[in-house]
C-alpha cells in the first residue's frame, strides 16, 4: 500500500503459515515507512553489507526470503533504523 497523496510511502503486511520447530505456526509481520525508496535502499544495502562482511554467502540466484535468515534480516534492518514488527499468532 502506498500513500495516495504523496505516492512515496509504503506499508506491507505479511502472514506466513507453516511449521516452525516442528509445530504449526502463523507469523505476521508489518513494515511501515514514509519513503518507499529509502526502505528499498535499506533492504538492498543490507544484502550488500552482509555479502561484503562475509555473513551471507549463498552462490547462485535465490529469492531473498530463501537466501537470508529472518533473524539476520531483522538485525540488519534494525541497524539501519527500520523496525519490523513480527507477532506470532
């Protein structure tokens, strides 16, 4: 969803259902940022930073969701001042 007046904000909500640690789980996360370009740049910058630091090494072409562990993604986004809220259901 984007801000219909300025066209630059972004809000994303995701819900994933599946198994975690052998148990059925549903996890929701939300991200709200006033500027889509800044949020996208932070995500891209995180991937580059992790590769340069040697913390992400997944050869080939992968969707970000498969290449980057959630915990590492949350840590790097937080380091750039972007908070992602996740709530287990």
